[in-house]
């Protein structure tokens, strides 16, 4: 029978071992991977009435989808390389996401400072932006003089500055975007399980017709059968494909970021810049009340179940770029409060190119019913999902893959009264984060929990909501993905241990011993993979 909690208004915080035994063995579609691509596929398939099961080996968005640069953008680099199609699609999807989910995907101003003898100059850059704005149907670009540039970007390096160009893209919380897309898929009947790792596919007459998986919480194994199986596992896509005899296609690339307190390095908009050593494009931008510097672009070892982390030389590389553009900042390693690194699933060209030169387009392969998708951009997840459905047509004849323009996110019909008590920022943000579940959010908030967690742009009620409704299995799920406390506060939020403990123990089945185990696990993970002195 179908999982009842997924089809009702009851809390859906059950861990996999509590629900997996209740599931039917038969599905129309099994999706492996709980990141933005997998959830996009589940959302588009479930809205058609297909019975969809999503299985994630770790936590939802645990991989690349929680470790991106948080940008929903068209990609000027793709335009500069002549990829007009990808740029056009990306810009239009950016506009769609900003229109459908304000507060979750929001417009952000960008500036490109121009210096003498640096390419591209203002004329060429503005010509590119004219196309960029044409795709968006809006004019965002504007040239600023050196004086105007210094006003909007205080303390920027002035020598040889000839001005800057302002344009626009968007910023998001990538994990929250995954969760909202998952909510839409679940509302249409999809079932999504985290900590459920697929260990092999099941074949019938040489066609893939199901999967074997292990519940990481209980250690039990299960089999699920389907008309087709989609592997949306990003950097892990090669692992199942190579079991079917396919050749290696993924070139994992690591991108690392630094988080600086906003008071220490204040910026009001995103800045694109060239690194003084190798001329790579980088970003400095405001995010969740902090300033982020990123990103690197390095070949990374083949994906395993360990988390990626920044390396010492990357920290100095990123700081050098920021200090070159803002020499008065004098940023040092001690100014960094947290780091994160993500592995991009780049589809290799087979050539020994510089990592930054590889294309970012997505690719889809069909290995006898195992349809694998990898590559692509966070921004275009909806279009990638439709391309996957097109490939599935031969296995699921009734599936529709034409772009009807249907909304990703359901309209909120009526705002709850509690929103009226909040200012404009929080009204927009909470509706963007929780959509049609906004009533449920306010229902679970306890007195005083609509207060802001100091040093963040999160409310205490958000922790409670996630514990109750969003399949939190471990503490790092809550503090690194459902909320971003671990990235925004010194020591991963350790100063608020008691408040976090109180909420977790009132919502999750954790006694004192289990809480201590979870806290130690979280501390180990944070220090090894998110601190400024990561695992060697």
C-alpha cells in the first residue's frame, strides 16, 4: 500500500526505517538521488499521476545541491563561449523562479569592475549583457563611472579603475529550493526517502526493472520494481552505469567557498572578479547575512561517501583574490567562520582541458532502462527534468515531456493571519521557503520561536518545523541543510547548543545518550569538512 503519511496532513518526519516497510514494491518510476535534479524529475512525473519513489543515499540535497554557490543565474561564461541556447534557457528559468518563488529565489545586483588592459572591457561586456537582458525581457545593465563604482563598492582598488558594469542575476538557498520542489512532488503523491542507498539494479530480460537498496538506519535491504529507473546521482552517476558496462563519463570538479562575517567584509551586492594569479572568474557576494568568497575549480577524486572539503591552498587562493580587489580589507584565515566545498558533476569532453573550460551542459544516457542524467545547472533543473521524461517515453508510454509552462510551485491561495505580524522581509521569505505549508509552519511554532537566531536570517521556529516535518535523521541534516546555522555561526552554532537540544528533544526521539551522540557526530563533521582547519 502507499505510504499514508505522504498522502495526508500528518507529520512526515518519519525516518526511513519507520516507513520503508510500508511501501509497495511496484512503482512507475524509481528516482535515485535526492538533489535538485532528482526532485525536479519527481515533481514533473508525479504531477502526471505517475507513482514515483525517490531514494537518496544520504540526506536530501546532501551532495552538490547543498554546496553550490547559491546562484540562480544565466551564466555569462556560457554566453561568452557562444552557447546561446543554454544561456537563453538559464536566463528565462531564472526569471520564472524569481516570479514563482520570491523570498526563496531573489534578484541580486552584480558588478563587474573594469580595469585598464583587462579583458573584457566595458564595450564588449555591455554587448554581451545586451543579449543577456534580451533573453530576460528586461534591462538590468548599467555602466558606472569610477566615482559611482567607489560609492557602491566602497574600498575597491582604485588604481587603473575605469568604471564598472552593473547587471543582475539571482540568489537562493539551494537546499531549501530542493525541499520546496520535493514538497510539490510529495503533494502529487511521490514518496521520498533519505538514507536509503541503492546498491544495485534489478534486471528482467536484460532491462533494468528495479533497484535493490539498503536502509542506512537499520541495515535492512529492500527491492523495488518500476517501469524505469532514473539515476540522478550527479557526481556518482558513473558508479551504477559502469556496473552495466558503460564507460566513465563524469569529471568531478571541486568548488570551495569561504564564509566571512558581514561586519568584517561588508558587500551589498555580488562582485565578479578575475583572480590575479590565473585570471579565473570568481565571485564575492552577500548571502544569509554573511559575505561569501568563491569559488575554486579543481579536479576532485572520484566521488565516494565522504564529504568534500576545502584544502589549505584554496583558502589562501580565495583570500588573495579578495584582498587584491579590496586591499584595505586585509583578510586573513582567522576571519573565516566556515567553509564549504561542493563537487560539480561535469560531463567530461575526454580532452585534457583546464577544469574551468569543460562545458556545463547536462547529458542523459539510457543503459537498458537505467536512464542516467548528470551535469547541467541548478537554474535549469525543470528543463533537465523534461529532457529526462522524454528519454523515459519508451519505457513509460503515457509520460508527457512537452513543456506546457506549468508552474513549478503551487500558488498560495490565502496568507495566514500570522504573516500580518511580520515585516515585509519575513513575510516574503517565509512564504518563499514554505509555500503552501506556511500554515503548518505557524501551527508548530511555540511562543517566542518567531525570534531570529542571533547572527543568522533564520527563526527558532524553523528548526522545530524541520524536526517535525522534514525527515531529519541526524543533527547535521538540521544544522547544515534544513537550516544553515552551521555555515553562518562561529563553531557551527555551538553557542546555541542548549536551545537546539531543547527543540530537537521535544520533536525527535532522542534521549540524552542519543543527543550526545548526535552532537558529537555533528561536531566531527563540522570540524572535518566545514571549518577553516578541515581534515587533512
